[in-house]
C-alpha cells in the first residue's frame, strides 16, 4: 500500500510538472506604450522635472535600463524610475544646457513577464541639430535559449512520465526495472536542465543583454519576477519526484 501511494503521488507530481509555466497569450496582450508626458516628438518651452510613461497594463522597470539622455548625450535621470500600476515615472534633472532634444529609452517587464523596450524623443525650446541617437533594442536577446530550454524540458517530461508510470503499474524483471528507473532519473535531470535554461533566458530577456553578458545579480533578479517563484516551485517538485521515484523503485524491488 505504501508503494502504491508513493506511485500515485509521483504520478500527480509528474502531472504538475507538465503544466506550462505561463499561459499561452497572444502577442497583443503584452504591455504597450499608450501615452507619454512630454508627448513623443513634442517641442516644449522648458525641460520637465519628470517624464511619465503610461502603458496598457501594469509594468515593472528593469533597473539600469530606463534612462533619459540630455541634448549633450549625457544622462539626466535624477533617480530610479517608479512604477505605479501601468504608469512609470522617471525623475529628471535640468542639465546645464537645457535646450535641445532629449531621448527617453526604457525597458520594462509586463504583467505576463514579457519584456517591452523602446525609446522616444522630445525637445525643449527647439530640436537639436544632432539629437541623441536611439540604441537598437533586441526584445529577446536570449535568442535560441528559450526554445531550447523548453524542448529539453519536454523531453525530460516524456522520459520521466512514460516509462516511470508504466513501471509503477506493471514493473518488469529486475534488469528492466533498473532501466526504467534510470530513464526516469534522466528525465527528471532534463527537467532541471530545462528549468535552469528557462531561468537564464528569462534573465537575459529581462535586462536586455545576451546570455554570455549576464551577471550574478541579473540571474538573482529573476527570483523577484512573476516567473521566478514558478521556476523555483518546478525545481522543488522535481526534487520531490526524484525522492518518490527512489521509494517506488525500492518498494517494487522488495516485491520483485
């Protein structure tokens, strides 16, 4: 009975691991910039004390990736941006030469954990003859890491669920039993690898840098995002499933 209960619980845990980390949502559901103050490309009389961005849904700023450049190309951001729901406020200081074109660049994380980046300009007094140039932005710098991590995780689930549950119900001879157990462990290991790859890809997309340029702080920041607890829970469930797999194998071995 104890082995049977362990097998049932193992099956439930493997079923939970099969649940996607995030629901499938159309691209239109991601946060979009709907309003700015000053207005994009506007010419105003004097530089403001703050720049306000309004998105279509709640966002959180990526620290170090939201800034305002003055007409001379230097940062005029006076502090960290503050998000209040869908509104992002950027404090700005007045530079020594305040007249000219200002460039606002931003990178935020929407409510569905999707990174959103962009830039716009406004001018004080008159546009600059040579305004600051926006930097090209890659919204998904993780490249192939995300699909690769996903496929590795799927392969791990296939190897963990199929042979393991078959072996728990109809356990073959000892030689096959060991093979089935080993296959289950390999599958769970691949789930861990896929989850770790997803963590790294999420960090790259959050901060907007390639995977090779990530710092320890960038990786740690994922824990504070919406997907961080889900990734941590998946790793914990995988560890529990590995322990139950050992218990089920030992129980079946005792009966074999």
